[in-house]
C-alpha cells in the first residue's frame, strides 16, 4: 500500500534536505568572526555583545544565508544577483529589522543614542554579507547540479 503525500509536504521535505546540505558549509568560527567584524570591533555604538546577542546574530546569519541560497536558482537561470535580491527584498528587510530590534532589546547600551543609524547600517551590511554568501554557495551547488 502506498503512502499518499501532498505536493506541499514533498516540496517542504526537499527544501529541508537542501537546507541541511547547505548548512554544512557554515562554521561557527566564521560566524563569530563576522559578528566581531560588524558589531564587536568598535564600541562607538555602545553595545557590548554577550552570548545571547551572539546567538541571535547567528540565527539571523543562518536565515540570511538560506534566503540567499533559496534565491540562487534565479542566478543560475540567468538573472543578476541584484535582480534576485529585489525578489526577496521584503524578507531581507524583515531580517534586518529583526536583528536591529533584537540588538536594541538585548544589548547593553551605554550613553550613545539608542536609535543610531550606524547600528541599522551595520545590521544591513551583516545581513547583506550573509545573503551574498548564501547566494554564491547556492549558485555553485546549482552549477554542480547538487540541488
């Protein structure tokens, strides 16, 4: 007797398998290094990173990486990276806003203005770097037919 599955269940299973294979390329050391590069190297924004903030940044990095990888199929089929990024602009903006609000909520802020544009731009750059990294890795996987 055959098991009946719906198309959505099958698509979700394939997506989860693809994401698991992609996540093998990520390393915790690289993630820590990028968090330090974007947020920890300068105390001018007044935020001191704890383990909670670092883990939140890891979560956003993983989501941005997977978002870029998911949209890399459009790059494989001939779209430029910028065009593919426009397709997921809303999701990317949500990740940036989530990271920004997370840091504002959990960060230990000094006497610096809490709603600084500098912090928002750092969050934007952080998400953008991870999105581009995921896009590149995903495009390579499509070229090698590993999707």
